[in-house]
């Protein structure tokens, strides 16, 4: 805090670099777009491509120095205006104020005692910045003619935010001025800070995020300068990479899905004031009341006067928090790392394994997850590994044997092994795979812990090291669990222990337990990560709508519809912005963003908000 907010476009003379000709800038932008739209680099060349893209971006940033819009006061100076504006527009502001909570940044502080489940905050629709408000704004003409804006609500919100920021009479100016001036998403990392993530599970998503953002910027820069429908946009005179990076990060860390006015579908929105809440563990406590047409939040727990009010952003991993929200959550009980597994099509038993997996509702190739707590693998991954390690006779038994269909129900149940040999194989596989993954890191866990003790470590470097250490700890636990399980089943085999047999009567047991590992695999939603190559994942969260549960997405997703123009298709392909869900809107990484992680309501981790 303490940094200047934005207020007017700086021209040369106030620190701006020498004037750059429109032609020179357009040539650089075209070069950037071409580089970002080229085919994906070969394995091992991703870092080299990142450096090339970053080099072009830095050239552009240098020539655009001093061209961004700035406000004349600090962010904190605008908080009173935000509260006044919110109250005048029908929001509830009587139970809290905005306060600075140190390392967590800005957040909401109770001004009275608040009981758990008490409604303490509501924000009417007219205060929200949505895709619909963008369509009805100066951005509307361009939106109506550009397929990418129509398909990508997150990008629409980012440009909407920039247009309104440049409008001195914008309805949302009190809100926009209260946003952080910078964020702690990886888009703001220095090169050496990104380098600390090399070898981690998260690095590819970080590199993709940067590439996607650069491609989007280059595409829309050219569009704003050349499209007739963009002639009246304020961005035409000043649209810098730093502006777009700021807008993308604002949306990525705060965006949520809410119902449209008629409740027929969902739309993306930025929810002022509510997005100041920081993240903690718990349950989603935010919903949308269609009758009163407002976003409502009830207290997650009892709060005493002067205590900080938290919300739950959702079940995001720390990788997702860091990439989309800009912060690392130390006590994240939902942390996990991805592990890509698949049955080789060249394997002799591929067809049989694929068929058994299909009956269980599991792909033959998928990105699963290893979890930070016990058990480290989900019922889905257990089922996959059991099939992966089956012999031909075991496969025949699950395809053609007695009660074959019913046996599918036991694949994800730890109490009903296929055989002792099968259990030994699968846990040996997990033990070996975890050990191999640990060897890909350039540092050990001990070295990471030692680095974290250094007092002069930058915030971004600290977060990067915390993230890679957390990944290693999950893999170490998976390795230890795999070893212990292997030894246990080897002992059972040596002792000739009888194999637990599945009986049809056991189906009642399977269906009436709350333990995930005991549920029939086909009754579970496959919770693993989709293998879509996108830097930004789409997540669904349950939101209470007038007492009814509805599903709403929390992440920004790239366009999935075909785009005729090849350039548009490339831009849209993975131009995903991180997003938040209606539960939380802060990004912890953003020092000034009240903990608004990308998963705000349900998935918005707290920012260390500021």
C-alpha cells in the first residue's frame, strides 16, 4: 500500500520514454502475436519459449512506460468512498469496516458481534460488473461483433474494467479505485522468481498463463486500433500491457459466476466489497437471492467485534491459489498435485483394461491427483490403478465373470482388493512413481526449508519455494503411503490371509457410508483434473439460490466454440483468465487485494489480500 493509485494518462515528460511511432508499436505487437500463436514448443523447450515471449513483452513495456492510467491517491484513501457508494446503492455496510490485517492484507473487520449463519452482507445486482453490463456499455458495439469477446466472459470483464477505469463518471469508479494497483499472481513475477518454479507441477500452467495473457493483449491491441466498432473506446489512446495485466489479474482473482436476472443461466461478475473478504477453511456461505436480486453472504462462524470476517474460497490446491489468486495458503487441507496416468494403446491388454475402466466411468488416460492427506489417492485413482495392474485373468473376471457388473462397484473401495498380488503391484507402482517425480526437482525439501529461513527473500520467491516444497511433501507422503501399503499386502500374501469377498448384500454398506473410499466408483463424480491443457480450470461450486442449490462455475475458461478466424482461434484457445467463485473473491497473493484469491467465494483464496 503506499503505492500510487491511478489517475490520468501519463504522457512524456512524467517519466514516459521517448515517443514511439504507431507503426513501430504495431510491428512489435504483431511479432508478439505471431510468437504466442505459434505451435506449442517441443518438450523441454517451454522455458526457452517463455524467455522469448517475455523478452518481447519487456520491449513493449519499456516503450509504453508512463502511458498507463493512474489515480492520484493510494488505494486505502478510496475505501471511505467505496463504503459510501455501496451504502447509497443498497448494500449492507453496518456490520463491518475495511481494515489492514498485515500479511493478509486488507479485509473486512466486524464492527459488532456477528453470529454464525447470520446474514451480514448483501450486494445488489446494480453494483456488480458483469458481462451484461459490459454489453450495455461503450464496449457493447465491439462485443457484438467479436467472437472472442462473446465466447470469453473473462476477457470481456477485463476490457470492461479498463474502459470504466478510464471513464471519470463511471458508476463503478469508487469500486475500481479501491482495487489493488498490482497483484502477486505469477504475471507479476520477475524472471528469476518464475525460475524457482522450474521442475514443479505448477510451472507449465504458469508459463501458459503468461503466454495466453500476452497473446490476448496483442490480439486486442490490434483489434482496438483497427476495428471500426472500437473507434470510441478510451483504450484506443492508451492500452498498455501493464493495463491489461492488471485487468486480467483483477478479474482472475475476483471473478465469480452468478445467475442472470431471469435465473435461466449463469454469467460472470465482479462483486464489489464482498471481494474484500479473505479466505479460511470452511464451507461456502455465499449465495444469490433471485427474489431480491442480490448476492448474499452469511457468517462462516461467530465473530466478535473487531475480528476479521473470513469466507471460504473453495477446494483449490495451492497451485491454483498461487497461479490464479496470487497467494499460498499454509493450512490448505485440499492441497494436491497432478499425476498423469494412462494405459498404453500398444499394450496387449489395452482393449480389456479400457473396457473395464469405461464401465467404471474412468478414462483410459487422465490427469489424476495425489492429495495432501490420507488416503493420498481418491477412489477414482485407486480404481484406475487396480485395473492398470490387472492380469488377463482378473480382467476377464471383471468383464465376464459372475457378478461382473456388481464387481465394478468395488473397484474404488479399499476394503475389496482384486487380489493381494494386484494390491502389491499398484502400491509398488505408486511408490515408484512418487519417487521418480521427486527426482525431477532441482532442490530437496531440506534445501527448500533452508531457503525459506532467509530474511531477505522476496514475497514472490517465498511463495514459489513454499509451493514447490508443498508439492514435494505431498509426493513424499504418497511414497511413504505406497511403501507402507505394499509391505502390508506383501505380509498378507505371505501369511495366506483370506481375500475379502464382495457380496451383493454389501451394496447397502457401500451406498450408505460417508467415506469417499467406500462409495461405488460409478456413483462418484470424477473429481480429477481434466486433461485440457488449459492454464485456467473451470470449477463448479454449489450456490444457494433462494433456498435451492444450483451449480455455478468459479474459473475462467477459454472459448470452446469453433472460431472461424484462425488467429482468433489461437487467441481464444487458451486465453483463460483465472477466476473466482461466488464464495470468495480475493487473492491472497495480492498484497493489496484483501485476500482475493482466484477462488473467491468458494474458490477464492484470500489474498493476503490487501
